[in-house]
């Protein structure tokens, strides 16, 4: 797999201030790619601090190799939910442990203070002044400003705090099932200390900045950190590889198109050159391509262990973890098996003897047998059709149930609906029309039958 990236890369420059660090985390190849852009944005904006990335087993050797050329420290960690030293696996929802992996950041005790940055963030201007803030300093969350957003926060590494957080997670859990709820419960006095409330410019949620356009026009030039979520993720935006310019048909909202363009510029100029020559040539030969398209050439992105994602609050009553595969051009084995099963059941061979054995009691138990009539055959055929329909629906759900499906629901429940993108009214109306039409069609078929 290392033949997909450049073998010989320059080592990252040494920081001026080695006792403080920017910390991020990658759990799979996609988030590792986002960390590459984040790390390069920190380099471009001129930080003097150490760059650290925590990586789990889901990151391939090729992406780890690239990360080591950008970050001063690539630290391997394991999901808290699988460690024998904790009891998170005994919780009702053991998959919650995956989202608590961020707690490993408190174990970096070789640093006196750190700033954690989510992989989906990007540095626009140098903000080393954040290291003057106290633990826990963060930006209010747009969905509930009395809570802070855990995408960016200042903290002090400490093993005692780490174990306190783990113990707290075992006892209390998290009100939203993720690290943000846990950290807000643990640092519950955050909202009462104005000095720990960071200005919005340190964590601008890109897809909501348009909600107060006059304020963005006034203060947008001061933005220092951007967090991407919702319908306008830069890694899904098509761009021209030689120039880094986004496609005119990208449909990105004008308010934050400048941030998406900056992300694409860093990716095209500083990340893409780290890939192998064949991948670079493929990108240049395409009129427009997105970062996710290139990532799908990595075998680990297609065939590695499924990416485990935290279910939304609506599903957290189910103790069984919900597992999703990342989108890929390859068809998963279970879908192939389901399709073969559907094909086998599409043309059932109905024999009188088999119908009789299913529809009628035996002659020994109920007396003389009743001759098989046409109605019995039709009933059996309808049962086969119903099973086939259920199998098709199950196949459809598996094929399209990617991470984005539930993240959209989570955004709604947290008050982060993407009103100008995926969740805009015309999309919702179109979806409702589709469901109504499908329901009407099923009713018509039942009436005819």
C-alpha cells in the first residue's frame, strides 16, 4: 500500500515551543486525510508549537507515513471501549467507548498545555495565543450555547484528569452519547466562567455562519479556526487538481466558499504531491475530482474493518452497536448474498405437494385432505413476493446506510440542521413526495390483488 504515496518525504520542521502542542485525532484513513490538511494549515499559518496526532488501528500504514511528515509526533492509541483497563465495555452501549477515544489526549503529559482540534477543522490564522487560556476553554455550541463545542478546546494534560474522565464516563455516561456531552458534564462550571468562553472566531461552524450575515460581514475577517460539518464538506467538493480551484458547479454557499477554497488549495498544493505519481496523474487527468475520490484508491479504505460510528440519540436505546461501511465502489458480500437470494426467490417453483404441506394440516391430524385450489397457490405466491420485497428493502438500507445518514439525524437533534444544503425545504418536500408516491403505489397494488 505504500506504493500509493511518496516513499521519501521531508521530516516536519521542529517547533520553537516544544512544551505546548496542537493535538488532533484520526480513527480511519478519511480522518487521517483531514488531519493532513489540518496539519498543513497549521504550518502555513506559522504556528510555533508542536503538532501531535493520535491514531487508532483504523489508520493504514500509508496514511501514517504521510502523517509523520507533517506532525512532530504520531501517537498510536486504542479505542477506550476495547481496553481491558476500563469498564466502558460493560456499559449498555459499548460502542460509546469509540467516541471517548479523544480522552487519550489527556495522557500527553510531556506537554504543559495543549489545544485539541477536531480533524474536520482548519486553521485560517495563527492562534497560538490560545495557549494563554486556562483549562477548559472552548467556544459555545451553536445548538445550545450553555454548552461548549468539543471541536476546539484548550486543556492541560494530566493522568489524574484522564482517569477521572474515564471513571466519570463509567458512572454517568454522556447526555448525547459522545465526547461533547461527557466533557460538558465533567467541566460543568464552564458556562459560569466568562474567561473560558472563547470567541466564535476560534471555532466557526462553517455551514451556519450565513444565519447572521451582517455579523459575518463585520467579523468574518477575524476568523481563525473553521470547523466543517453539514452538507458542505470540502473533501466532497469537486476541484481542478492542477490549480486547486473548486468546480463552478460545487454549489457551496458564498458566505463560506472562501474557507472551502482554502481547504482545497492546501490539499492540492501540499497533500496531493505526497501521493504517488500515478495517483497525481489521475487527479490531473480528471477535469474535476474530489479528495474522497482519490482516497478510495487506498485498499484499506475499501476492505479494512468497518468504521464504527456512534448512533444518534434516537437509536441509543439499542444495546447492539450500529456498524456502517464507508461508501465504496465495491459491493459488500452481504449485499451480494442478499441479491442472490432475491434472484433465487424471484421465480419460485410452486408444486401442489409443497403447497399442501404448507397450507393444509396432515390427513392424520385433521381428517381427509382438501384438494389444492388456485387461491392457495396465489396466497403462497403473495407470501413469496412479500419476502422478496422485504429482502429488497433490507438490501437497499444496507447499501445506502452510510455514516452521513445518521449524522444528518444527529444534526437535527442538536439543532444543527443544514437549512441551505442537505436539509433545505425543497429536499425535504421531494423526499416526502417520494415516500407518499411509494406508499400510494403499494396501496394500488394491494387493491388490484
